[in-house]
C-alpha cells in the first residue's frame, strides 16, 4: 500500500507522536509512505533521519491556525502535489489538515 500523511505542524506533541507511530508501523510493513507538513520540527527531522525511504515534503503555506490566504495557497499546492504523487502513490491516508474533495473526483 502507498500512503501520504499530511500534518500542519511537524513539531512534537500528541498528534505528531501518533503519526510517527503510524509511519513507523507502515514502513515496517513494507508500505510506501510520504509525509507532507507545514511547519518543520522534531517529527519531520526524525522521519527524514530514521526512515530514508519515506518521502518528506514541506508545504510552507500549510499553517495552523486558519489563515484564509495561506489556506488557499496550501490547497492549490497540495492538489498539485497529490496529482504528482498519484503517479507513485495509489492510496492516500490523510492525517490532520487538508483533504481536497475535488482531487478524488477529477
């Protein structure tokens, strides 16, 4: 299976610790995993260092809390990124953040 996780802040907290566990479990199962994040932190650094096969991508406009202009830019960027990854990733698991309904129905 091929999975993309999206999170706004790759710092460290409960959501990030849970996501790290999910990524680790999926990598151990041999699944292809990508992590897309907005704010760099311990999660993104740990995943990049410990799991060389995981594609780690920063989308600077993916921010928390809600910021309408940044949100529109993030949606546009994520849509392009999902289409780009779709050639390599067939299933998508999204965690926290954005889910572009249109991308599934194009």
